[in-house]
C-alpha cells in the first residue's frame, strides 16, 4: 500500500519543443502541443507559454483535450523553440476522487483504430469473464490476467502503439499496449473504458528530467464513477498490485484522454492521432520529425 504522506504531490513541470533546423523550402509550419487541465485529481496553475510566435489554445471536438496550436505562414524562421511550464498539485486517487461525469460515455464503448472489441480481443475477454461476474469483478479478473500473462518488453517492432491485437498475439509491450488490451476487453464486455496519458514523476528524486510518457486506464461503474487502474505499474511493482486497481499514486500528471484524436477537424489531410502526448509538427502539410523534446520536473516545497 502507498503511505499516507504520498497523498498528494506538488511540482513544477516544463515541456519543451525545439526544432533546430527548419527546411529552407518551408512555407507553412504548424505545431500542436498538448496542455493539461485541472480536474478532481490534479490542480494546474501558473501556466506559462514561451513562444516568439502567436498561438491559440484549442480543444479537440471528441474529448475536449486542450492543446496549443501555432501556425507560421510568412517569414519562416531558421529554428523554433516553444516551452510550456506549469505547477501541478496532484492527488492520490481513491474513491472520493473518482470522476463521476458521464458525458461522451458512449464513445468509450466503441472500438478505436488499434483497439477492436471483436475477434481475438473479445475472445480474450471471454476466456476470463464468467457470466455470473459483476462488472467490477470482471475488470479485476482482466487486470490480474494481463499482469500475469503479458511482459514488459520493448524488443523488436510493434510495441508502443497501443495495438491491442499486437499484444494479444505477442503477449508483450509497454504501458500503451497493456492498457489498450485492457480497454478493448472491457468494451467487449459492454463496460465503458478510456485511455489516459501523461507523464510519470519519479518518486525517488525531487527534480530532474523525465524520459517519456506514462499512461493508464479508467473503467466506468455506475455506482462509483470512473475507476482508475494502472496495469503496467502493477506488473512492475507487484507490492502495489491491489492498490493500483481502483487507486492511483500522486506521482504522475495527466495530459490527454482518448485515442484517434482529431486535431484539425477542418483539415481532412490530417489523420486522427493515435494518442496525443508528444509534439506534432507539420511543415508544408506533412508530418515532420526532426525536432527535440524534453520534459522536466521540480518538486515544490509546500511545508509550513
């Protein structure tokens, strides 16, 4: 179990994008960066955006995720830097912190591009769920099943996309993969479930860089609301297995919800985004990958 002094955590977070060299033939540069929002589980304050160019704050139509949108059409610079910083008061999530809002709940019963709810995903759920089980019992059975039958393994290709069929077949992956299969199995049984992505905050130090994202899932039970699970962290830290079904530690910050995210509904050339946590850069209406990204945190001392 997680000790009481980890009931909340306050820290500053910095998200930085750097494009060191913009191609000479660039006529349009577009940048999309996700922005965190406040809710029952985290309070975001002192948001500061550093950019030499004007930007807008938008939200996607399906999930209402907020993001920074920057577009440069004239006088294209040789390089571009954008930085976002903010303070986070993140709470340990127990039942009193569950989200109980049901807006868009039907969407979380439908398949995603890489998370089908039929075929082998439905068969996987059927192997574990017994007809007499209550919904929450089914979800615990799925959770225990995946922890014991999937391995954290980033060898080869295919991992990291949140491809539920890949996980079904290979029995390996990272946090996106673990949770995609969990979500697919849940939806296959008619239980709404959703994908949440953000960053882990190391619990063994008070400041420093963060190597990459972390994600988790929530499923909906009418009597309680959205119940969180971190299948991947429970796999890695077996002593927290019971805690991480229905609770979350405070060592994280959430950015966006959902899969197949529509960043520009008005532009049919932009495909839906598989998930949204890293920068999206487009030059001349084509995805551009030659950029650097970094993420840093520093705990804020709030002792009296």
